[in-house]
C-alpha cells in the first residue's frame, strides 16, 4: 500500500529546457491527510508565463495553480495551514501579499515570507508553496 500519492509528475528536462538538469519531480504530494504543494510561480500548467514583469499577476496565477492542485489532492484553499512566499524584490511584497490575501481571506494560515536574490528563472518574481490538510469525510 503506497504511503503517499504524487500529483502531476514531470521531469525538469521538459520544464527547464534552457538548463541542463534531469530531475523527476511532481507538483504536489499527498502523505496521509497532508498535502505538500511545490512552489508555484506565475506559469500555468502548460508552461506559459503569466504576468511578465508583474508580481501581482504572477501571484494570481500561482494561486490559481495552488487551488487546482489542492482540489486534485482532495483538499481546497480553506484547508491551507502554512504558506511560504518568496519575492525577488522587497518592493513586490505589498502587491504579492495583497493578491495571496485575496485568495486566503478568512483562512488564517501560518506564513513565512522571504526576499531572495533570485528564483529558478530570472523572469519569475515570486513563488509560493503551501501545506494543507485533507479534511476527514463526515
């Protein structure tokens, strides 16, 4: 019996064609009743960047991805317990956090935010990963 389920498996050769890496990853993992969502950025699941130069638009796309992945895992945004948000410029904080906050209004997760010197691709301005739970069936 598997101890976890991997959602949307992929290889980095396909997602990062401009880099020489060959790693097998997935977008989310369900372990028990916990969902771990890989860092999401302003790229949709077809690989299209949304919001070039626009941190708010990238945050919106990242949250669309988070919502979809949680639903595929049997959870939803209301069951997020922790977020970690990365921004590449402290001036993006307000725009990104306003957008994320719009999606998580009334959820009250714990949150960590970091300003980093860069992300995996130079056009990415923000990234968010989340941990959520799958509620027990009633």
